[in-house]
């Protein structure tokens, strides 16, 4: 109590926050699965409703509880920034809190990057299905840069033909 600190503790735990990226990557799919099985299976729906009635759930839905980890890293980042704003710069915790913020910000960036990668792969899969699955473009190293209508000018007669381009 004489020298309260949180920066050193967060600094030790912050590297584990990167695993939230994996959770975030699969979040939409998990939410969709819960929705699908709630609609398809009355037994599943009953079990979920029964669990949600438990006092420990605080009258919140399963989906609400599933959202908590997605919000955790941004919340830690925001709270730590606020903590640093209010912490005197000569505090013993300043350097540790600053380093913790750096690590947590990296974890938040990693999580956001994971979301973007999954969205990109999902879009590539949609394009792959639209093209009749002729070319295997679904690959983690492939990235959709731009798509849209273009006009192709014919070399012989300079007529314009509409095309849809995926870059």
C-alpha cells in the first residue's frame, strides 16, 4: 500500500494478451455457430437459456459474454493511457506503466491485424466462389487490394468493353 504499482504487473502479463488475436479471428464464426444452433436445435437453445438464467451470468446473454474478450484489450489500453495521464512522471510506476502500454498497444494492433486478415480471406473465398472455383486464390499470402468496374479498350477498334477487375 505504500508504493502501489500496476505497470510492473501488466508488463509481465501483457505478452499473453496476443492470444486474444486468435479469439478475435474466430469470433464472428463462433457467434454465427451459436445463432445457427440456437435456431436449429431446441435442446441447445434450452441449455443456453437455462445457463443464462444462472445468477453468475448476471442476466446477460452468452453472446454478451463472448464479446467481453474482444473488448478487453482496447479497454486495457484505454485505462492504461488514462492511468499514465494521471500518474506523476516522477512516479516509481511511470516507466513500467509506459512499457506496459507499449506492449498492450502492440497486442491491440496484433488483434486488429488478425481481424483484417480474416476479413481479407473471407472476401477472397467469396470471389473464389463467384469465379466458379476455377483458380485457387484462397491463400493466406494473397491479399485483395482493390476491386471494381473498369473499361477495357480493344486494341483493334478501340471499342470499350466493361469488365470487373479483382486486383
